[in-house]
């Protein structure tokens, strides 16, 4: 009897934890999508700004730095999305 109650409690906790983890994964994926979009726009804008600034100036250097950081950020956000997708697919496959 005690074993049945323990199994039931563990099953309930497992279901709750899996449900919460899915919500967290979806939120992280959404954040990664937004970060990628913002970084892509920042990269384009900073590239356009850098084109019109005078050579060898601090502002141009800063715009180019922002462009490089934005590009790397967009790339990392995309990698995060890909990772989440792969983990989610593998988890669903294992649970099925």
C-alpha cells in the first residue's frame, strides 16, 4: 500500500515537473527568437551607420564593433534555438 502511494506521488511530481520544464523550454525558445531578431536589426543598422561615418573615427569603430557583436549574438541565438529544437525532438521521441 505504501509503495503504491509512493509511486502515485512520484508519478504526480514527474508529470508536474515535465509540464513546468516544457513551459520553460518554450519561453527560452521565444526569448532566443526575439534576441535573434533584435540582434539582426542592430547588425544591419550599425552596418549602415558605419558606412556613412568618416574613416578612422571612434564612432565608426564603435559602429563596427556593435555590428560584430550583434552578428555574434544573432548567431548564438540561432544556435540556442537549434539546440532547444534538437533536445525537444529527442525528449518527445524518448517519451513516446
